């Protein structure tokens, strides 16, 4: 007998807007069975309208012929647009709609309009956002845009166009309602696990700030007062620091606001504690006290407590209440105009103001990027997935104007312990921008592992010629022997160390040599750039600005092409698969590795859910990005060693050709990685996430390992159909890129 699904209109206590609750026939629950309980806002405060929409949804739920994404067009002819969005919105394929929406509302200029595009990369605290402030000429104390902080501020791309327009414009795009609910559920799940054996204060901390330091509910909901005021022995006021200046608030909750926020939070925490203790007692009644269990059994029992909690109506109600509270925060937005879904969830906010209203404009956009503690409880920053700003920005020190598109990115290894491999979004930027500006502190000089891996990733994608390096904090590097050129040589020694010891080993000696030669004229040294007048750095900043403005797409003049052995390519693919699988067997706790340690069971479970439900690599565990890096690195080494060359080419011409092939290959590897580890493997990820009961944490690790074994097989003498298909897909990408270069060379003759 077919399962019947019905929808019911409801209201959360104290809320005006109506929502609908139903079991979705196309979404699986935590036991991998269809009919996940779902709540969605109806975007109306009118009861009659809410009942009308719910009746339509019940019609849709009763018609199985409409239960597929392909039936959305037919459904749109029969039902209200809100009903169609509610049913199909959470099963539709995820796309780059946020980027497309920004492109629609505020397109980025290109070379035809005289602009150069620049991607800024760097580890947290390197100073890339502070450098960006200098390049666009925003005052560090009066304007404070973009936001900087010691607390890892940049969690979404910030795209700034330096133009000669007479207006300032901005577009901010947001997470979807579906994604926001997912992030709330993840935060709640982590808080539930913490509530098993921790205090309310610790549970609150876990709920309000996820361990990946990206989605921080404390910015939106505020925080509970500390159990006891702590005294910082290093907190004294002899000098106002940059972070103190940036913590000035544009919007401050009133005492009444704070009291309400704290009351709401206390209520959420109390409900979490009650729910967890209830489920913990039930599990202990069946299995005995958790405190007396072995480590593996205790993990499984905690997993079961969490699962019993998150399938409960109480969990759904807490999630819905928090989502409603978040939705209300959009009403605080200053000025501007929203683009919304049919159910009223904001997709984007945009604004345009005359140049003379610069102060008002910057205050408006800071509302979406600020993290000042005084504003906690009113900020929307965690919901932002992209910001694009354009206007007549210009540094006071600039000798000549420059038309630039500057793209600030999340800090490399934003969360400690995450993979140093470049995420998919950053890899895409390497291909699409004219300059890759790697920013590092002169105090560290490329000693951070992530900075070295970024250099390696840039070389492996064939973009050495795009690279420029900026060392900040030059004023902090002191020593009797560190004067003038000796100081610069000392700092550049960090680059030399990475090139000669890491790149020469992992890529090739020639690639390392070429990188060093290129960076000798593409490295810049600045200090005191956190000041409004960075007087000592002005000459170097002008040199940097000239370098960025002059950047153009490289012109390829083929004169020779390399010949490669397909047999050697098979060995390279074998090496990449082996490296990827070794890394993940260690992360899964199934083998030992000198560089990687086992990830907690909660993280492995969260990963399986993300891939089961089709979310991107925003999490700190990123297998798709890891596979891209492993394949790109191994293929890069293969391409560095052709059997022979046709024609007579110089070393520089050979380097240009090899880099050209690398770029063509690495533009296609992400699609292969996503297809294998996301699309083909999605049912298997569902199975891994759905594992429950005793031993499930270990079984989940084994199931994920089997996913990798199937979709990233290690070629050997016993090769089967899976292996041959994997090999042929990669060989097709590489050999096609090589053939394209050969055709260009032949056509040039």
C-alpha cells in the first residue's frame, strides 16, 4: 500500500507567519527511508491564505505522478508558485545560482572595459584583507571596510570593482532557506552531543559557534552571559589596536534586545538539555551507563542518542524556532532592496547610492560583513555567501588610477586541522582571474604549510605566470643584520626554501626554478599597511598597483609540442589514487599516516550527510577537493617529463607549453571529481549516513572507504572494468589537452 502524505499548517508560538509541516516523499530520513519530516515557511501571516496553500500542497502530495524533479513544470501549471517552491526547492540540483544572481544584478567588468581581475589568497592573519583596504583606499578607523579581525573574518568571497563610476553599488547574496536550516541542524546536532556530558555554558558555545568557524549563530542570535567574568592579563589600553577599531559597532542591540536574546537562547539551551537527557536515559536503560562503556561503544551510544533526538518533533520545533528568529533579522536591514523567493526568503540584497553618500553606503554594506561583538544578536554575516561592491574607490597614495576587480577569499586552512588542499571554489578562481596575489606575513615567510601548498597548487594548475607575492608586516622583521637588501633576501628565502625543497621534489626542479625566476620580479614587501597613511610602504604599494593594472591574459605562441608515453600516465594516475586513498584511510582511522590523523566520528558522520544531501565542500573535510589535488599533482609531474619535443624550443617556450597543458587539464579535473565522488556515489553516501546502532561509527568509516575504493580505484595488474573506466576518463582529459596543443602548433607552422 502506498504511503499517504499530508501537510498541516502551523504557527510557531509568538510568531505571526504561518508554516507548513509534512513528510516529503522524495527526501529520505535518517534511516534512509522516504518521508523526511519537513517544515517550510509559507510566507504569509494570513490564516486563510495559509490554509489555501496547504490544501494545494496536499493535492500535490496525493499525486505520485508529480513526485519527480522533472514534473516541476507540470506542477507549476496547477499550483501556486509558493507550493511548487516548497515541494521542489529542496530536491532540485544545487547550482551556482548565487554567483549567477550577483552577475545579473551587478556584472563584473572584463578586459574589454580595461579591467584586470585579482584573486587574493593567504592564511588567516597574513593581512590580505588589510592589503585590500589599501588597494581600494578605505580608512582603517573611519570606514573599516572590508572587516578585519583576529577571529578569521572572511568566510565568503568579497568582490570589489575599483571603477570611475559616479555611484557606489553593492549586491549581497545569501544562503537559501534550505541551506540555512541544514546549518542550524548541524549546529543543533553538535550541541546535542555536547549536552550528553557537558554544562549548559559549553552546550551554548557549541550551538553558537561551529567548530569549522564559518557558520556562527552567535552573530545572529547573540550569546549567553559568561559564567564568570574572565580577566585578560594582556588587556590594557596603552594603544588602540586594529582589532579594537574594527570592533566598533554600526548597530547595537538595546538592553531590551539583549534581554530578549538571552531569554530565547536560554530557552533553546534548556530544550536541548532536556531533549538530550531524555534520549540519553532511554539509551542507557537499554545498554547501560555510557561512562562504563568502551570508547567505540560509547561513540556508538552517543551517536544513537543524537539520532533519537534529531528525529523527534522537539528537534524539528527547535530548528523551526531558530529559523524563524533568523528570518526576523532581515527586517533590520538598512536601506537597499531585497530579491526574495516566492515564500519570502531573501536571495539577495542590492543598493545603489551617489558617490557623495559614501559613508552611508559603507555603513550599509558593513551590516552584512561585520563581526563587532557589540552587534552580536543583530548581524547577518553568517548567512552571506557572497558580496560584490563597485564604486569610485581609490587609495590616496596612488600615483595613477587603476581599474581592478579584487576578489578576497577565505583564509587558507581557515579551520586548524583542515586539509591544506585548495578548495574547488579557489581553484576555479585561479583559472578565471588575471593575477593570483598570494599574501603572507614577512614574520612567517612561507613557513605556514598552507602557504607552501598554495604555491604548489598554483604551479600544478599551470598559473605560475599569474602569480605575485606580497609580504606584509615588514616593520615586524628586525635584526642588526636585517637591513636593506639583506632583509629582502632573508624574507625571500622562505619562498626559495619552499621552491627548492617542496616544489622541486613534488613537481620538478625546472618548475621550481621557473617559479623563483618569475617571483624575483613579482614579489612586493610592505609594512604598516594597517595605518591610514602607510608612508614607508607607499613606493612599494605603487609598484604593486602598477603590476596589477598591467596584467593581461597571456598570449600563447606555440612553436613546439611535447610527446608523452600513455604508460607513464597510467603510473601517474596510480600514484594519485594511492595518495588519495592513503590520506583518507588515515582520516577514517583505518590506517596510519605521518601527515594525517583520524577525524572524530561526529565529523565523519557530518561529512557523510553533506555528500548524501549534495552540499558543497564548505566543510573542513573535503574529499572532492582532495581528489582534485591528488590528480592535479600527479598529472603535473607526468607533464613535466615528456619523452621528447617536436621542433626547436627554448626552455621558456617549453615551460609555457607545459603550463598551457596543465591549465587545460586542471580545468576539467573538478568535473570528474564531482561526478565520481558526488553524483555517482550519492546513494552510497546515503547508506553510510543511515548506519545506526552498535558498531555504526566503525561501519560508517568502512563504508566511506569502500566508496573511495569503488570510485577512486588504484590501478594494478588485476584491473577490472571499474579501473579501466577510471583510467580512460582521466587519460581522455589529459590526452585531449595534449592533442589541442599539438593542433595549435601545427596550425601555427
